[in-house]
């Protein structure tokens, strides 16, 4: 079985039941990308938000993984088949997520 965890600039990966996040202690922030493999289906989501208080709903901060990769220079899911990676990373749809 291949694990498709994101690349981490810190080697600090926090695992939850259905997703993993890379965490930067220095900046006290997640590296913005979540991968969910529930029920054998792969989906991913990314967020971009300013480091300030906000009353906006979380979905307002959803962006594509491609956008985060362009900002950070990190290829988060390089181990995925390119066809799957390109499709998932270009999407900013949050409709299949609950938050």
C-alpha cells in the first residue's frame, strides 16, 4: 500500500483519523493542505488565510492545492499518479467536505 502524505518542510506531520496535516511549530500554523482517504476515495482541500482573527466561514478560505504549491514551492502530493494529482490539486471545491 502506498501512502500519499503531503511533503512537509518541517517533517512534523499530525495524523488524524481520516486526514493528515503538516505543521510548522515556528509559525504555529498548518501547511494548509489536507488529504482525506475515507472509504478508499482520495480528496484534498487547501486553505489560505491571513494570520488575523476572522468571523468569516471557513469555506471562504478554500483555495486549490495548486495555488498553495505556487506560493510555497512545495509539491505536496508528488507520489500520486500525475493524472489524479492534477485533477485533485486544481480543484477548489469544498462541497464534499463537512466543516
